[in-house]
C-alpha cells in the first residue's frame, strides 16, 4: 500500500484527551507541511481544555488565555473534536485502529498519590485534586462535600496545586465573586469558617516548587495574613549550594519573600496562612466521630539524594498540629488505559520518545503513542507539554516515513464519524462547545464574572438540546 499523507490519502490520527498536550500535538501535526494530516480529538467530557478548565485556579484567569491558541488549532482544516465520547467505553482502541493510521493518548494523570500514613482515610482527609476539581466545576466531582465549618486546615505539599488550594481557602467572598469558581463552591467558600491554613513542605524553602510570583501573591491576600517561621528558613549547606545553581536567582528571590513574611507584623486580618518547611505528616489523629482532629508532624533535615539533589530525612522530633481538615497534594499519577501497557510503579505508559513500548515483547506497539503527563509523569507547567508533544509528533512522523503504522480497514473521516455517532449519539462537536462557551460567558457577564460554568453533563446537553 502507498504511504498515507497526501491530500487524497491523508494521514489519519486520533488523539485521546483534549487537554494542553492533546492540543499541542494537534497543532504540531497540522502545522507541518510535509504530510497532509487529519486529526480527530476525542474527549470524555463535553468540554475541551482539560486541566486548563478544571485545574487552573479560578483566581488565575490570565493563565486560561492559552485556550485562545487552542481555538486557533481547532479552526485549522483537518481538525475535528468529538466531545462526550469515552474511549474505552463508547469507542475502543480496536475501533480506533479500524479508522486511523496512528492513535495517541494524552489523557494526563487523573488520580492523586497517597501519603501512606495512618489515618489518611479519616473523614475530612481529602486529595487536593478532588477539591480543585470540585471548585472548578468538574462534573465528576460537583457532588462532593468538604467540611469548611472547621477552623484549621492543613495542605500537605508546596507545589502549584497546594498553593492554589491554600490561596482559595484564604480568599474573601468579594475576591471569589469575580472569578469563574463553580456557583455551589462559591456559596460554600463564602460560608467557610476556616481561620487558619497551614501549607506544609517536607523540604526547605529553597526546594519549594512554587515560584517567586506565587510566593508574592500569598502576601497580597485581602483577607489573610501570611507568616513563615524564621528558624525554618535557615539554610543548611546543601540549600546554600543549591542557591548557586542555574535556578539560584529565582530561589534567592523566593527566599527573600519568605524571609520578609517572617518579619512582617500581623495585620490582624480574618485569616492566617502559615507556610511551614522541613516537616512531614506521620499520622492523622481522629476525633470521637472518626474525623481528623490533628496531624502528627516530624521535623526533617536535608541530606544528599542518591541521584543528586536533596531529600528529607526525619529527625525524630515530633509535634502535633491541631487541624480538622486535610488536603494532600503530594503528586498526581496516571490511570491505566484499556489495551495499552502501563507501568504501575511510575503511573505512566512505558514509551520511547512517545512511542508506546510493550515491555513483555520488548518492542513498540505499532501506531500507538502517548504525550503529556501519561507519557512523562506529572511535571512542569502547561507550556512544558509543548516540547513534549513536539517530540511525540516527530516520532509519529518518523514512524510514518519508516512504514511503521496501522493499516485501518476504513480510514475515511466519514467512517470514523459514523462509528462514533452510532456508539454515542450525543457527541459534542467544537461548534457545540463554542455554543456552550458563549452561554457560560453570557451567564457570567450578568453577574460580573468571567463565566458561570455548566457543572453537569446533563446541563450541557440540555442547553444544546442534545439529551441522550
């Protein structure tokens, strides 16, 4: 057979997962001119953009502007969006193999990592990922309940997600009312009785994953004081050496901000945010009803890691932190995909430069690829997915040139769409999404907000007259 990639016989690619990695991959494939490509982007939910919609904090609206570039990708010839279609349920990998020369999964890292300590499953102990999805209006999480009647909350972790959670807990009702936070979450957060929030890092301030702008933003909260403990900001030799590295200037600026917080006199605002370092939870302690009443912490010291860098080592010094609600933010992990090899330890799909590998056979799975967090693990920011997707695209095009591709029985765009619509009549196109987008922004405009999200699939389909 002739190699696909011409105007009359285009390369047909299915991308599963409409987050940043999926859009960046589509952009790379559709933007090159050596091969004519048609991309069908599949998404389990009716809405695109993945973590840009459901992971970016509502009070960081500017970050969401990246969707404008994704809209330009969607406007390119050869692009289609199949929303509200669950690959693995409505459509199988074998179905995709019937219609596409190549299939790429960009499904992200959908679950959280556990702390692995006693009491982790007590009431009022939650993954931060669920709280984030809840306040961002994710349909799978909208019915969860978080007890915000407690006065003290601990957020375990000092990455972007942990900082977002702490900041959202400390925002005033007036600040929240100008965001696109889900309406039910806005009501709950405005009624919150939380007075103190602790952000806990197992290593020191130099190793904290948040950036100087994020650290500075914590000191600008209208309704919350912020403080650090001077003794936890003192640098050991390993941290001083780290300041001399390539990232040293950013780390020094971050440290300066944190040191200023240790000297800042309290303004007696309604809430207090405390950033702690060199501490790790070892146990959550229950109250008489089986909920969290306190957290046991161990003091850490830094030691050299076996692969470079630093790691936290417990000192044997303990303290008890009185908190009634805990959010763990110690990392994401991927979920196994039907019919695709999976590394349970890493939480990723085994691959070489995006090419899915079969560990048992020791060879590539022909025509199947990965991009984004399911490929490399949960690291980086939104933009990190762009070079990652470019690498996968280059691998896909190289395999095409080498003749390593699927041989679909029905490679036409019409046959693929017919298959989808038979399996999922309520499929959502990108034109449908644009209608939803307009409706959400119109609803929000009436309230002085960027948008008022639809937070259930039923609401979305009803608004389009597309009930199953």
